[in-house]
């Protein structure tokens, strides 16, 4: 039997530590701690001995849950856009209140740690299920590991469809295509794009829609006009300055989310480039920052809060093949777009 390491600086034991010491699964430890009957006496004794040796303290919420249907749902996120995270939280929390559920927030510090963190969370709190949001929902091996642990899942905007998992998405490709078409219709021909990080499926979809619109309009795709950020305001600053200092700078920039679009506008102002007179800027999400910056941002309205609410609905729905829903988007035209200046060669 493993003994608890000595030293006052030791981190508290986790359910994973107990499972390893007792040579059982995390789910078995959870059953023992919640006093479920489906555990053999010798296994129960081994788990309790390991827990005592490691001075393990189970989460108090697990002891307070009713013996019937679990009423806790985990909301999992790790996204640099605070506006996106806030909308996800608001949508999930409002719907959970209507359904008589409670939300447990979980923010794994990395995709690598997500599996361990979420298995432990699920075991210690007896969750009804987890809602995964991008990019955590696309972490390699995560969904397989959670399904193997019999954890019910709903995923917001997954990079790939899974039959066993409920999912809610919107058509990012079409939305990016339409907002790029808006720029083309205004006369822009030299259009740049600041993509999101490769870890987000949405980054690929939005770049695809952008490229499709250019190709259909007969506009050559110029690699010089592509840059990459991480969906944060700051990540757009240096790429935008590089784009605007090109010998032939773009007359319009499509940033893959509103935070980065705000960074584009800030950089243009720093360089003395007026928006939209000399540079048109569009974003994606229609988050609060879209109407905080000036001029107000032309953007795609993504139903982020509604996506989180619908994910919760699907999660708590009856058993059977997981459902998939696609929600509608809108193009919101505001003051950050205009026709290109007359002196710009189109």
C-alpha cells in the first residue's frame, strides 16, 4: 500500500492518486466515496485504506448530492477571449437556472491536463455531464477518454462531428464567406485576414470561407495578406502593423474575432490610418467590444450564449443517439466598413 509522502509542502491528494494507490479506476473510487453499493467489499476496503494513507479529502459537494439524478453540470473553457467566455457562461447559467441545474466552472490550464482534471472533476462531483467549448473540446484524446468514463457530453463548435456526442454549432464557413462578400461588394480587392490559432476548428472554417469568397470573385489569394493571432486583442497588434506597412497594404482586414478586430482598429489609429476612410475592418462574434470600439464594428453575430444554452438542453435530454444542432448567424453592418479610397488601385 502506498504511503502519503511526508512534508508540509505536499499538494493535497487527488482522486487520481487514490485510484493509482488502490489499483482501481477513478470511477470505482467515486463509487466508494459516494457509498454506492456496486463495489465488492474487498475493493471498498482497499480504496478506503488508500484514501486514509494519502489523507484524501473528497469534495464536500459529492457527499451532499441527492441519491437520485445528479444536478451538477460542468462548463469547460479555456479561451483567450473574455467576451466569448462571458457569453458562454451567461447562456449556460441562465438555462441551468431554468432547468433546476447548477453549473460548475472548469478551466483546465492546458489541453494536456484536461483529461486528468475533468475525470477528477466528474468523479468528485457526480456530474450530470460536461459541456466542452473550443478549443478544449478539440483536445486530442479528450472526448474518447471522457466517453470511456461514461461521462455524458455536449460540445460547442467541435472541429469534427461525433455520433456519441451532442453538439451545437453555426456555419462559420458560410458566415466568413458572407462577410468577405460584403467587403468585395464595397469594392475592396486587396483584403487581408488575421486568422485564429490552429487549435480552434473555427480558425480553419473562417479562413476557408474567406478564401472561397475571394476565389469566387476572381481575386488571387495572396499569402502575404494572411496573418495569425490567438483570438486576443494583443495578438492582433503586431500582425496588423506588419500588414499595414506592406508596400501595397490592404484596404480591408477581416479579423477572425472581435477582440482581434479591435486590435486592428487600435493599430490603424496608432499609424494614423483612419477607419473606415482608408481601412475597412470586420470581425466575428458581435461581442460587447464590437460597440465599445470606434467606429463600431461590422461583424458576424454568432449566437454564443444561445449555443451554450442549447448544448445544455441536449446534454440533459433523454438517452439515445446524440443530437446536433446548427444555429443561425447574422451579418451586422456598422461604421467600420466603407468603399476603398479612390486613390487605391483596385
